C-alpha cells in the first residue's frame, strides 16, 4: 500500500487510482460521516453546541435511551433534522455522481442518514443505517419497518396511528442490527464489484467496516480517500490523503483526461508499483 506524501507523489497516486477506475465495470463506493461533515453536518464525535452540549450523542442514539426518555431523543433528532435540512451536497458528493459517467455500474453504500447522496444525484444508494427523513413504529406493529408519516401527527414523539406505540426515526441505533435487505445487498456487492472506493469513514462501526475486507478477500482493489488513516487502511491498496471534497474532484479531473500509455484500459490488476496490503485469511 502506498500513501500520498510518503513514497509517491500525488500525481503518481492519482494515476494509479485512475488506472484502476478506467478498467472498472462495477464500482462500489462506501461512504462515512466524513463525507457529510464536509457539508457542515457534525459527526457524533464532534463537540456539540447550544442546548445539546451537555449530552453525549452516542448515548442518545440507542433503543435504551428512547425507552427511558423518548421525548428527549425525539427532540434530539428534530434538532439533527434541522441541521441536515440546511446542508447541501459538497464537491465530494457531486464527484461521486460524476463517476457514473466513467463506470458502467456504480452503487453507493452509505453509513450516512442525511440523504445527501440522493440529493446530489447518485442513482443507486443503499442506506446501511437508515434515513433521518423516515419514521417508523417503535413496535413494528405492521412488520419491520412500519413506516409512519408524521406530518399531521401531534406529540413528541407522536404515536403510531395503527397501534399507539411511539414513533421513532428509521435509523439504525447503536446495538441494533442493520436492515437485512441493505446488509445482504452490501455484502453481495462487496464480493461482485471490480473495485471499492472508501471515502470518509473511520472504519470503526461494524458491520459496515467489514465490507472493504470482503472486497479485498475477493481479490478486488480497495481505494481509500480519507483525512487520516483508519480501520480500513490496512486492507486498502491505495490511500489518497485528504478530504473527499478535494481529492475526488481531482481524481475525476484526471479521469476526464485521455488515458496515457501507462494507463492502458486492458492492463490487468495488479499493476506494477501498486503494493497490495496484507490481508487475513
């Protein structure tokens, strides 16, 4: 594995990533909170402000917290929704959309719940952790999920119109399993893709953090774009250091250039000079 700023120049790294992406027919993009952070949405690890400064978000985003203090948790997500509503897709989001011009099949697997990938125009997005814009019955009285339109409902939180149970955000909280359909599709895609591009994730939240490992074990290259090394870095073949909003547009610009003799479309993977990280067997 090669890191920008260590054993290769930025141009070398970009050329290697471009060479891989030019040959790709099926690209998986795994995104994390760092992508949304560039749009002004604070991560759970960021310091909170205002009325919420005295609360730990990681303690609010649990089923136990909702059972203890449903009104507090509901108000917390009302606050989060206001933040998200003001956010706009950043250059990283838009660059990922543009990659669809270069690769026949692109699927975004996102851990983010804000819907900014869809807002930017990504055509196929798998929401691993749900959506902050959907609500569901806490008791799943009509099956999981029992989605509820809360627009005309009163209460904080409102009651389910079917059973009266409290309504909660359709988000995966800490300690909860991922939606089976989303996880199943993500696992299959991670095996079948030609390459995985990982952007802005700490690699600390499972099972999403296992997806690049699945791709690597299947023999496909993993490219990481991040502002620091992460739990994904040990399995990445290339590490492009920097925020997605800066690195991805440069990568896209390079893809728009005609291929050079060193970036043959028919060159097999791996190319000379790209070190493959050691992976567990």
